[in-house]
């Protein structure tokens, strides 16, 4: 961009003095113009960068936080230990040593987990070997608090703690020595596998933690205690700690089903069915409104437009009552007393939207009539024209409707919240996330699983956006509005 | 909003052929079992109630031909229950939080349980801690059986008191001796503070009550300019002066529990809900819990009871069966199971002798302090006639303004009283 601009100034200068070399003054002018052009370009780029950071920033930050032990830590760190390759390697090794795989660790019979920790001891203090404990740590919130699994503490044997190295060092201007201790945690051989191996080390005050085989999850009691959630984690439970919790800790007591996967499945199912019904109904209605002549056509179209202008909140209560009574009792025909708490209800109450019809109608009106007329001359009726000629041509509009519908239904929250109240395996993902908020956030201010769940719920929409970007833009240009 | 099963077929616009078909379908034989729907909010409660139903409710009621269906609500439970009661879709047995219970009681949406309890052998009024039952009683009628409860206690970090060489807070402390201990811990350095002071009636209220002040006088009026209230207000907000107290925000936290985990704050006023949080966020913290300090003048403590009941829908079709379910949910065995797992505090007074409380474990000790808080000194339930959270807002705002140094205490209280008068005049 900048090159093009400076290029444009050069011929001007040449036109004024065709025969001569540019004077020093003119060269100065050219340079100034070039500088201005660069400055403009730089400004544009900086502004774009600022805007993209502004819009993407919160999302990226939330994603980063979803990896942390304490997502709301203050001040926030940009380099949590979970994102350091050295810890990945350690997590892999420790996971294998614990008797699991490198990806998913465990504490199983035959486990022999070696561990090393280094402390900084200022001069004048006699180094002290840490007291090693494998605690019985019960989760404070979520399903784990009620139904704990096996405790590693019941099967762990800790070896003697040995000092392996001692060297003088200076840390933060204080001279002293670095002392390294090593120990091993063994499984006692009973045939029980614990899914994690928590660890606490305690030393005297002022003997400060320096480094360890795996970075600790927290340092407590004014530096005296270093505490690990799991010292045999494997890479995935270590890096994606909150993500594994979302999947592992949410299952239904009654059916035993994994709730989080069920919620994802429900959201896909409802979104998929609604996309189909939107495509079928909107394309047929749109075609009829665009091409067929029948009395009341304009009134019908106005009615559809009008339906787009009523805020959803206005019709929530009446829609709810209609579903409660099973659409005036109609649902009893197929054996449902009420349509509350059923996918049928949630799908029937949003078979098609006015905006989808509008997109399709506008698109069909832009198709040349000659295509259909020539088909009619060949003897095709409206149905054949619709399926053989018009639909294949309408692919861009159908794509736009499909994407906008999918995105809308996937993110839909309030209506599923009201209609699908029970049991938990009926929830959509958005309602399920709210449940996570209650289970972790509201009880123990433990926001990690919620952030992880929110990130997972954003993934399908992000993928669809990246793959079908073009249709999104077309969808917007068809309607002039989004959604 | 009439929702009788037959009532809706009489509406003229439905008197069509559809109605005929429906009428034919309605005539199908009804299920032999009675279904009782049970509802509460989501979160950890789901796992607890599922276990209770499997372990205690189903064995008790299934022989009676009662089928229990549990329907937890993910969020906005209070909104849900009010809407569902209006729409006629409400469950038969459900949670009622004391905070918004009064509106439902007065509207006649909850079934009075006196007659049922008179006939029951398992559930008698005298089994339940009287202060808790009183919270759900209106004009002599009992509208709910408390399922569990919480009160406030002083949680403190032993390490900080040790470091400062100050004796731990104890049950004999009054406001002055506690403030003295806190100021000596704060003297450790500029990064150390005494008590986490949340600008909320839900914490501060306990101190106001200790003076003998009452939220409402006999005319239903609230007097924030009462010298007793003013004294408590000035003591609480005055702690910030020498770092004996700190607004949790000043240590980057939103509440007392978070402030404790920074290890910069020596103590916080919280309920047993802090235990689960500490278990996850600071599993090794050496903390202790003691009753709130006494007011030096009255020699009494104040406290606030937070509680939730199981209540029965007044329009339920299966009230007798619903009461059987309620009995099983609040049975001694069920409450003991919940207590022994440290999940919640039971409402049955007899459980104070449970061996759980005698354990040397710090969580059990803290639970015992919170349990006893319900019957020690001037105790009020966390409810404000039917004003709900609106009643607390003027007090909370005044506390916040003074703690942040935006206003002096007298101005803030005068302003709060004006807002309170406007609210009560509505």
C-alpha cells in the first residue's frame, strides 16, 4: 500500500520538472510524502490490530484462563505452567511412571513415581528435608464432592527422602544454597487404580521452593507447603485439567450417561433437525411467495415480515402455555400429555423463522424467470421446476440459511432453559453450561470447568465460520441483517 | 389461570372435533402408581438429592405405590418456581429459600404442614431446631421443613496469628478484644490485614443484631439511625482505619473466602459454605473457626440464619403422598448421611450429638460452630418481610461507600434511612 502511494507522487514531481533531476527541496518533499504514506499505512495497521485484539482479546484470554488452576487469579499470568513444554514432558514421564499411559496417567499397582524437589535455603538456616504427604483430598464442589472415587492415599507408600545435591547459589540478592531432595511414591499392590495422585510437601519457614519435577499447583502457608493436584497426570489431564473434569465429573446418577457428551449430542440433534426444517419450509415458502400467484400472497408476506418484528419475549408466555397443553391437546394424538421437557416441543416451536423465508424469497426473485419458463415449455410442473431447476440454483442461499440457523439454534439459550427443565440428560449444551456454573462457580468459585465448557461450546460455531465464511457474508448481504 | 385437567376442554374454541379425539384419549386408564415430582436447584445439590432419593426416599415410599421423579432446575430457580406455580406446572415437593419464602407463604402457594405433622410419627415439630422452624412459620402455620442451614462464624488463618505472636480468636472475645488481636496481626506489615469486611448486610447484619437492634420494630419500620445500629456500623467500617479490616476488593478478591486464601487477611466472617471452597483452593491452610465476637454491652452475639426448606405445593393433587416423600427427605437417617459427608448441616436438633461433630478434623469443628450459631444470642433468619433484597440494598450501599472512603458514616446512614423509608412507604 505504501509503495503504491509513493509511486504515485513520483510522476507528479517529474511532470513539473521534466528534464531535470529533482532539486534537494523536491527530494525533501518526496521523502515527506513517502513518510506520510508510511505513517498512514502504519496507522491503519495499528488500528486494525487494536480492533482485532479488542474483539478477539476476551476470547483468547478466556481460552488461556481455561487452562489455569485458578482462572480468576490476580494478577493474571500469561504463562501458566500448564502451557510450558518442560511440564508436558514431566507430565508424560510421571504419567507412565504412575502406571498409566503418557497421555492419560493414573496411580495403578506397579507404580513407582520418582520425584525431585529443590529448595533455596538462605545462609544461616540449616536445610531441612521436606515432610512428604499423599493427602486424602476430597473435591470441594461438583459431583466429586458427593461421590468420591478411590483415594491414592490409601494405596501409596512414600520412600525415604534423600538429599541428592547441594550447591551454593544467590537468589534475588540473597546468598544461600540450593538443596535437592528425592523420593519415590510406590503403589502397595492392591488391585485398585486411583485416577490421581495428590501430593503435599512441607518445609520450615524461609526455606523457599525453587524447582521440582513438576511445577506445583499452589504454594501455601507463607511458602511452607507446596501442593500438587496430581503428580502422575499424563499430558492430557495435566494440560487440559479443567476440560477432563468437565467430561469426567458430569454423569447422570440415574442413567450413568456422560452428561456433557449427551448435551453436545442434544444440541447437535436439535440444531440439525431445525436446519433441515428451516431449509425445507423456507425454500418452499420463499419459492411460492416469489413465483406463484395466489390471492392473499402479499398479505401473507406482510404477515411473515410482521412476525419478525415481534420481540421473542412477548410471545414466550403464550408459547410456553401452548407447549404445556401440548398444542391445545393435539400432542395427545401421539401420546404426549405435554410438550414441555421434550425435543418435539422445542423443535415444533421453532420449525421455521421469518428471516429464513425472507432470504429465500429475495434470492428466488433474483433468479432469471427464463430458466423456469423454458422448463415449463419442456412440460415441467411447479413441483419439478422447484426440485430440478430452482433448488440446485439456490445453493448459496440455502447455505446461508443453514449456517445462520445452525448458529442461532446452537447458541439458543432462553427458550431451551424454560422448556427443557428435567431430567438433566434432556438439556442442550447452553443450559448444561449454566448447570456447570451452579455446580462449580456458585459453590466453590471454581470457574475452570465452566470456561472449558464454554470453549468447547464455541468450537463448532468457529469451525463452521471458518469453513463457510463466504456464506455468512452472503447471508448478511441478502438480508442486510445478521441472523 | 385455571389448569384443572378437565377445565380446559370446556373452552369454546376447543370444542371442535379435536376435543373429541382428546377426550377419547384422556379416557385411557391412568397409571396405577402415583407420581410425586420433587424439585430443587442445580449444582452440587443434584448429586446430593439423587443420592438421598436412591438411598432413603425410594425404599421408604415405593412400597406405598409412590413413584418419585426428581427435576432439578439448572438456574434462576426462584424465578422458575414462581412461574411454574403460576402456570400450574410446579412440582409437588420443592425447595423454598427463606430469603423469598414469605411472598409464597402469604400468597397461599405453600401447603401448611401442621395437620400432616400432627399425624406423623417420623416428623414432629419438636425434632427440628426451633429457630429454623420459626423462620418458615407464619401466623402459627408451618410452611416448610428446613432441609439444612448455615449461620456465620469467624474463620481465621492460624499461621498469621502465629507469625504475629497473637493468641487465636476465641469464644470469649468481644468486639474490643477481637479488634485488638486483629490490629496486632495487621501490624506484621503493610501487606497484612485483619478482618475481611464485605459490604453486605448478610455479614455485617450479625454485628448489628448483637447490639440488640431489630430489623423491624413493632410498626414494621426499620430504624438505621438507632444508636445501636450506628454503633455496629461505625465499629465495622472503622476497622479499616488501621488495617484491622479490609474490603476484599483491596486484596483482589470478591468475598471473605477469597480474601483468606491470599494469606494476607487474618480472618473472615463466613458460613460453612467456605469449607468446600477452602478444600479446593487452599487445602493445606491451617484455619480455625470460632463464634462471632460478643457485643461488649449486651454480652451477646448476633447471627443470621440462612436456610432452605422442603415445602409442598398447595395445589398439588397428591399432597398426602408428597408429605411421605418430604418425611423421607428430612428423616434422621437422610440428614445424618448428609452430615457425615460434610455436605450440609442438618436441621434436626438431635444430631448435635452425632459423632461427626466430635472429630478432631477442622472441617467438623467449623461445622459444629456454625451449627451452634443458630441458637446462640440474637439470631434472625435471612428474610425481610416480603421486601427481599430491596431491603438490604440501602444498607449494602452505605457500607460500600464508607468502606471505600467515599462518604462518612453519618451521611451514609442518613441517606440509607431516607431510601429505606421510601421503600417501606411503597
